[in-house]
């Protein structure tokens, strides 16, 4: 499963387990911040966090 598809699903989820996976994904991608794909994924995760009313 690619991370983008998880984010697509996460938009519709509200379960705490989905939240845990979301937090883990963001924490693990952070060290790769210089890689363009990682920056794009981080930006997308930030948008979804904002949509769900969560801190970016």
C-alpha cells in the first residue's frame, strides 16, 4: 500500500487506530524532509490534518 492511498482512506476514517498510523507515518517521514516525495507527502498530510481539525 502506498502512503498516498492511506491518506485517501484516512480522510474518511475517524478511528483512533487510523490516527495512530497517521502520527507514525508523519514521524517516520520527517527525517526524509529533503526528498521531494517526502515533502509532498508531508504537505498532503498537513492538509488532511487541517481538514480533520488536528494540529499540523
